[in-house]
C-alpha cells in the first residue's frame, strides 16, 4: 500500500494536511475525506444540468441535499456551461425547485465569455451574439454592445446555447467570423442532458460556423479554465469543490484548474466512464448523487495493481483479461475499488470491467 504524507493509511485526507491538486490526485485512486465534504470545502461549484436538475425538473433528492449542505456552512455556487438564460432566471428556477439560490450565486459561461472578450476589446465594441438573452446581458455588464447582424461589422462573435437558435443567426455569425471577427464559444458541450435523454448541445451547433469558416473558437466554458476562474473570482472560494456529472467538462475542468472534484452519477457520465477515465478526467471523489456532499468518503488502499475500499477488493485476474472484484458491502465502495485498480493499470478496456460493474448492479 502506498500513500502520500497528506493522507492516512486508508487514503483519507488527514485533518489540517495540505491538499493535493486534482492533477496530482488524478494518477491515484479516488481519495477519501474524514469529514463530510460540505465541511471539508468552503464552496461547492455546482454544475446544473444533470446534477441539480434535468431539463425543468429536479434531480431526486438534490434540493434537500443542497439545503443540508448549506445549513452546515458550505456555500453554494451554481456554475453552468449553459449561457442561454440570465443568472436571475436560473436562480428563480432553482428557487422553484426548493434550492436556495440568488442571482449572485449563479455563474454562467456567458459571463466568462463576456469577461474574456472585455479583456481583448475596447469598451462599447460591437459583438454579434449567436445565442440567447443571457449572453446579451453578460456582454452589457462588461461594457460591450451586443448586435445581431454581420452588417454592423462586429469585432467578435460569441456563441452560446439557445433552444431557439435559428439558421439566420448562425449564418450572420459565420459571415462575421469569415470576415475576421474574433470567434468565442461559451462552451463546446456536444450534448445537453434532458429528461428525454441527451440532446444537441452548443458544441454541436458551434460546428456549423466552424465548418462554414474553417475557424475554431476560443472556448470560455468547461473544461477550459475561464469559467472556473470566473466562479472562484465571484465567490472568493479558498477551498472550492467542483461538483459535476460530466468527466469531459466538469471534472477535466477541475483537473486543469488544480481543484478537487466530485462526480455524481445522475447525469451524463456512467460508472463505466469513471472506471475507464484517463488521468485528465479522474475525479477526487465519487457519489451516487448530491447526498455525497453530506458524508465522509472512505479511502482506497491501492498498490501493486490491486485496490481495496470498504469490504471490496479489485485486482487484475491472472491472465490480465479482466478486473476481478471480491468481497461485499456498499456498491459505491466496490466502484471506488475498481477505479483504484483500473487507474493503476496501463490499459483497461470496457470488456475488462463490465463483469465487475454488473456484479455491483451498475450494468448499462
């Protein structure tokens, strides 16, 4: 068994010990916390789609978990790649779902994109908005002038998700980008989780302009760092915990920023995705849902290719054909053990972990 000086022998963070960055943690097993996460971290930087709600409806148990986390001193910030709505509209939606939120608690990729543009353009510069009202308001807050037509010779084009996005507006954006306007995307999410399943996200829509112009955008949202920096700046977080459902945006963004992270299994990423995650997308913690904020997290003992968590042990079989899982106990502990074994291995495939995941009840 191996461990660093900031953990106990069980892989649980020692009280008062300096925290590893997520990048350092990424090469190891999931970490543990002797304290509930809502006590160990001062601010939760929470993704919304797939974490707090799905479409217009709540994720079961999310509101109650967040109320309890807030009552124990954790500040809540809602950090979303979706730039369609204003912070006030998002806060109102959260309030209707029973989640304590004000407009100042919401940080959007539109706000991050607007700050990015304001650093490169003079005050009052015209910016063509291929997106919704949330982007327009974010630009005005930074002293920029939103426009809707390439004929106005915009200095930049900014694109963000909007369910009402039209061909006409995409065409205006493409014309402006082709003429040399700076091209910024609020985010590059290919899909968007909804109650009906995964639908097209902004990243898919951005490709219309990319294909037409051959120009790639600067991306403000996760996993790029501008949105994380915007959230930390607005909240003043000292010990932020990134909470999300997507390894390719939320968790990779945390790794890039050197922040700890919690992945919840209520949205896009599956247990198999977590086990097979490359080093750049490995969460510090994992939980079934936001109830994971209210609990300590068990450590994982990992060495020589094997990993143990709770009553479970995971290791490669003798022929290296699959990961074997032995023992009993909580399914999430088994999943943590599987992560520890898989993350130590040079190459693990879906076929190698499917039997063990099925044993835990995580079969797709």
